[in-house]
C-alpha cells in the first residue's frame, strides 16, 4: 500500500470543542464552545431562505460580493481580502503557501497552527508563557528569517489580548528579520476596546490577519471566515484555495452579518456579555481574568484534573472543555453564556460538591 507522507506521522488529530456529548438524560448546556450566547441573529434565517433559490448554481468561488463588503468595512482593497471556509481553512492555506522550515506558536494555544505547520514538514518552536502570560519580548527573541509566527489574539485558551504597542513590537521584529506574523483574531469581537489591527496592512508585507464570523454570530454550522493582507500575500493564498469551499449559503450569511445589522447585534450582545463577565469574576473573587468571552480555571487542587472535573460536571448536564490538549491538564475552559446558565456553572463549581473550593 502507499503510505502517508512522513510528516503526517508526527501529527495528532487536533481536539476541538463542540462535541455533541450528553449526560445520559438529555442535552447538556455547552460551555465548551466559545460562541456568542445570544446568536444567531434572527435576520440570518431569512437570508438562508432567500439563498435557497440559488442552490442549483455553483457558488462564486471568489466570493466577490462578500470580499467587496469586507473591503468597504475595513477600508482596504478587494485584492487584499480572501474568504475561506472558516479560519481553519485559511490556517492551512497559510501553511501551504508560506511555512518553510519553522513555525512559531505560543506554548498554550490553538492546536491547528501546529497541525498545519507539521503537515508541510516544518519544525515547531513553542514560545514559553510564564504564569500563562504572553510575553512579546520572548516572541521577538525567538524569531528568525522565514519563520511563520502564529499568534492567536486574544489567545485561546488563556483569553489574553495583546494591544497595539505589543503587536507593533512583534511586527517590527518580523520586518527586521523578514518573518511572517499571522494574527488569528477569531475572538476579537468580544474584546473591549480592541485596536484596529487591519490598519497595519498597507505598511507591511509581513502580516496576515485572520477573522472568523463563527464565534461572533454563533453560526458554527456555516463555515466562513476571511483574511486581510497585502495583495501579494492574498494572491499566493488564492492560488491554492479549494474552489467553491465557501457555499452560497455561507457567503450570503457573511454578506448579511458584515454590515449595520451585524454591527448592531455585536454592540448589543457584547454589552450583555461584559456584564456577565463582571458577575463571573466577582463570583471567583478575581481569581480569573480574560479579555475574551471565555475563561480558564485551575481545578487541580486535591487529586482532580481538568478531565475529571469535566466528567463530574457532565453529570449535572454542564459541558466544559478540559485543557489537556493545550498542555494544561489541571485546567478547564468555559465560555460566557446567558446569566441563568452562568449561575448554574458557578453553583456547581463553587458550592455543589464542591468541584473547586474558594481560596
């Protein structure tokens, strides 16, 4: 038999949230996926019905209308935008187009960066995170020519967001050594007072920004995301993109949410999520902080680890993500949901049993 290419031997399937687990009696409340708890927006369903009339046609493989709308929103040129079947497809396109010998990732971050880099035979350099914090100086010190630096901002699972000065520091070093910084901003819509990272694009060839619509609008069943970069970088990605990977339904929904209705939805729901975060942080007495719409929590006191706590919570119909796949076996990750659901999780973590004791 023909065996798989050698680089695939060192790849493990990346673990994700969103598994459809049950507690044995019914559906669970899923804290393991970091979705906007107030989505999808109502107007999305009307868009799906309208798109049904085009089901007998091939999708526009270039997603021209959506790219035009994204470019108007961010003040860039259409040739500086590519649309893909979610950020996951775009990550693989970046690896195929740009990863050579080495990729840099944070020690505790989204696993698909490593999978994509190993897929093309690259080595992985993991940047240490002292006290689970991203240190830009360590990223800068670890960078060399032709490196591709995958940076999740805010970071999954730790929730830390690097601001404008820190990102500019990283980009400056990438330009000096000629490396490529890939900023995955899948959760940036949940960050309070996030800076406009796309404004760096006209001045550099060394940055690619990845954006997802899945989390912000709670549409994981619709695979659509986009990248913004220099026209030259986007051309390279376009050459190897799978034709028709973005369905007609996905493009139409993307067109609908990239606009005034989508912006209004985000403003309204972000305010609710911010209030919920205040309550969660108060309940845990400031033991946890996050710039995103999710938290990690160390539950490793006593003999438990994150996987055991996950199993225990599932008995009560609550599904969290254990963080073993992120290299954090004593942690769980949970998203911010609606207030009544958050209160249930707080109750079982702090009061029932308890799974976690207040310090």
